[in-house]
């Protein structure tokens, strides 16, 4: 059965480019971006892992750890990292899981037979510190991911976890947010949203981002 939002991310123990990893233990109290790629020494994957490496400071600011996965063995990952660092002008500071027996790929439903019987598609999971799955995105093998969007969603998740708000389409950090329809009491609204709000429609109430 495939994972759904709100499910506990399955724990696992598997080899990686930095040695054996116990996933939940490795994740600790951090958010995690776990993403799979079809194979090592492939062009799209090389650019994706390079982009992830370059975003380390952005991930650090958000208390996020990145971890990649493919079904290639650990020694192949180590060799490929040298190519990533050379061609993408960066340092790969995150592990790549060596899921040779497809244990993790099976747990996370990363192999889609209509795409490939043996290789993982471009699945991506955002997992919170409670080990709950908060975002699932799956791209076809031929299409590279947008990691700016991954950061944007993490910003939204962390904001909405802390404050009773929702984010509109194309929201970016600093934009106005939405007061949920579950809150109707004006006294509560004034208390929770002291910056006030505008309401183009009764069901659409926009307020400045609370932490800005």
C-alpha cells in the first residue's frame, strides 16, 4: 500500500554513501527531504543532487536534512559523488542510500512498473520531526525536480504548523496568508490576527504573515 499524507514514514536500516543508516535515528529531530532517483551516473540526477547540495544553507536554516536514494550500491554512489562535485561545483554533504535490495523503494512505493520494473522514479517525501509524511511529489524519470518549490512548501508547512493560517496559491515567505474558515468568531480573529485582515469575499480573508 502506498503512503499517504499524515502516515508515519517507515523506518529502515540500509547502506549508504556514508555507511549504514537507521533512518529514524539519523533523522533525529529534523525535518527530512527524502528523494529517489532512477540511477547513478545519469544526467538529470547529477543536476538534481548538485542543486540539493547547493541548498544546504537553506535547508539548515529550516532544520531540514536531505537524503537521496537509488538502487545502486554504495561504492557506485561514492564514485558518482566525485562527478557531481566536479560538474556541479559543489560539495555533496548529504548521504545517498544504497537500496540495492529495494527494501526502501518498496516501503515508499518508489518503483512504478509502467515507468521501470527495476529503477526508482523521482519520488520526494517531506517528513516532519514527528516522522509524519507531510508532502509527496512524484516526477517522471525524464523531468528534473524544482527544489525551489520544495523549499517553498517546507516554509508553508512550518508556518501553518506554528500559526492558524493557510497559504494561498503561489505563496512565498512574506506574502499575505489566509484565515481558515474554521475561525468565525470576530473576537478570536482580533486576538489571533492583530494585524487585521481584508475580505474580498466572506470566505476569503487575507491577513499579513504573522511572523513578519
